[in-house]
């Protein structure tokens, strides 16, 4: 059987059931376990699936099962771009790193790419914490520390003074934050309730990485998060509309990586 056809058949099985074990795939396709493992690895390399204990699942499945409905709806927007950005961001993280990750539909995609990394994750997102735990499936990987505080049901974020105090107790190498707007002067977001926690993450981290697809570039949202000068690295996607803006942002001293979708 040609490799392309085999991969297509596996994806078709995943459309029926978002999780597929090695044994199930062998039985349904009448293929050896060694061949199935190679097929699983090939699909994982493309970002279409993630590994689970004994099998695979469609990438992003966890969000629809665990995330609030409003969060899940936002997750569908620019999904391929968000996954490409998250994959590129995860490549910057090294074993032993401590990272602070803010909740959002782009930062959520990091879970697929960091769950099995030997790092410490400090987050204010219940959804991200659950996704990482699910993807680890009992295997060694990212150690998750979840902030306490008031839970926002629509976003799965933990906010308020207790969340800010939690973040203030630690230091991190990276703060990885999403954004609703990035222009040549500032980074901005809409959710005022979480702004203090995001600023605490920035202040307690050595470097700030902003994850924002091209639709966010050139926008100004309601609340200013930080001046552009505080950003060390911008992970984004490029479009004809944003090419000039990306050049201007680079001139302001920000390292910009345009991820390939």
C-alpha cells in the first residue's frame, strides 16, 4: 500500500473517532505495528496529530473537549497559522527552561508541542494546563504549575490578586503571550481582567515572546499590554498586508519570525 494512501486512511479513521490506538489501527488496516508506528510518526511530523498513550489523536482535539464554547469558537479562527506559530515558538524552548504562558487560542496550541518537553510551565490557563496533562498521558514531560484565583468561565483563565501573587513568586526564561493587536508602538489585548497577570509575567521573565498571527498586526485593541520595545521576539505569519509593518517592527529592535503555515 502506498504511504500516501495509508496516511489518508488513518486520518479518515480519526475523523470517525478523534483518538486511535496502535492496536486499533493495525486491526482496521491489516498492517504491521512497525508500519503503523512509522505512519503515526509521519503524521505527527506534519502537525496533524499528536501522540497519546498508545496511539494518536487529532491535533487540537483537547480544546473542543475541555475548552469553554466561546474559547472553542475563537480557536477555529486562523487555526493553521496559530499551530505554525506555536510550533515555531516551542522550538525556542530548551530542556530545563521555566516558561510563563498566558491563556489564549494561539498559546493553547503550544500544548501539542511542549507537553513532552522537560520544562516547567507556569500558567493562568486552566485549559492549557488540562491539555498538557492530557497529552502527557502519564509520560514524563512538562511540569505544570497553575495559578490560583478567580476562574473566568468564558476563557478558562484564572485572574485576580491571587493569580498575580502566584506569578510574582517565580522567575522564568520566557513569557509567551498572545495578543489582540501589535503595531509599531505597542502590544494590546481586549481582556482587561487578565492584564495585570500578563504584565506580571512580563516583569518576571527574562525575555518576552508574543504569538500573534498576521490578522493581529496593525491593530490596536482596548488595553495596552506593553510598549513594543519590551518585546524580544514576535512569532507571526506574513501576508501582503503586513510585510511592510513587519519590516518596521524589526527596525524597532524586535526579532520577528514568520512561521510557515
